[in-house]
C-alpha cells in the first residue's frame, strides 16, 4: 500500500455520483450547503457554464471537472452574468436524480457527485480549496469515458459501478494535482519533499512502531534539531503529533471496519494499554472507541 492508498484508507473515502443535470437557456443554481466531511465535484459532459467561488469566476467546458474538497458554497450559471435562480424539474433517470431546466435540447449536460471522508483526516487537510482540471488530455480521460458509457446504459448495478469509478476518479484527480504542483500544503505536499518522503512513508506504513526522533532524523539525513524544524514547517505539527494522528485514524478505520476488540486495536496501532488508547482516542474524536464504533453502525 503506497502513501496515497494509505491516506485515502485513513480518510475512509466513499464516493458517489448521484445527480445528472440537463440545462437549457438561462439558469443559475446556488450550492450553499457546507457539510463537514464532504467534498463535491461537477463533471461537464457536454457544453459549458460558469462557476463562482468567493467572487472568483471559472469557465467550465466539456471535459472539465471542478472539485471542492470542503464543499465551499458556490454558484453555477449559464454565463458569467448573474440571473435569477432556476426552477429545477426533478425526476429519476435510472440510478441518477435528473435535474432539468428548459424544454429544448440541453445546452449543458453535467454530472454532480460527492466524496465523503473523515473530516479531520490527514488527506483532506492536504487538499486546496478547489481543483479545476480539464481531463481530455490526461490519463483520467478514459476513466471518465468509461463512467459516461456506464451511466448511459442504465443496466443492473449501474449505480454501484459508477460509485466505484468515482473512488478511482479521486485517486486520479489527486495524482494529477500532485504532478501539476496544485497541492499547496499538508502531508501530500510534504511527501514531495525528498528530506521527509521516506520518514512520512515509514510512519504511514508502520505507525505502531516505537519511533524515536533520532531514528527519524537519521532517516531524513538531517540533524535532530533541523529535522524537527523542517517537519514543523512542512506539516504544521510535530513528528509526535503526526504519529499520534496516524495511529488514531488507523484505529478509527479498524473500529468501523473490523470486529476486533478495543484492546486488540489499541495494540495493533501502537498503544500498550486500552486505557491509554481510549483516553487519546476520546481527546481526538470526542467519543470513546466504543461510542465511535456504535455511531459508525447507525
């Protein structure tokens, strides 16, 4: 499991694509909700439109995807000019909720989806406010074409296939963002630093080990003081705090996805006692391990 796999694993990412839009004429749609632990994206299948985020306008064209990792409030319009909110006609088209404006041939066809993840996950803290990508000339394009073909079929299991493809889509989006230097902070940026890459990699893969600052500094080929300084600058936290977060997020995943006892999970992620683990877990999540597990099953 590489670092991107591990980070999406810790974030407990779940994707879905649930809305298809077919808009004709003049229209405006406001997206004002801001749900914690949710990112939204818009994928332009055909046509073009404008998206406004914090007074900044973005022109979206066929093949574009606009991803808002923190689901910031935004507006979408047929043009760069303001107009009145559209009256959406809503119905179901196979696996999708169909939103329509106008009576004629659609000028715009668009899919909307969401990624759900742990609000405080290391991965989500690394994401910028938005990512605007054109996928036509990237390795992501064949995946998008596969998704569009599947969406057109409306066969049995279409929703499951499309949602599974959306999880793959997130990995490709993040890969492309890293390659194009669109990541501006957090662990994803720090992993591009050659001094910290190996250190972060071993912590992510083996958080349960009794890591010493001296060990990690040696691995980074820096002095102890310089290592601590660089780590703090790049990640905004100490090495010890980072290790704790990886351990607790690993434990949260196991509490949701396994039937192991709290003690077994505590030992697996590097704690020597259930009491010590439970105290650290509650300080971080504001829930005891058993309360967290129960809330995840609701």
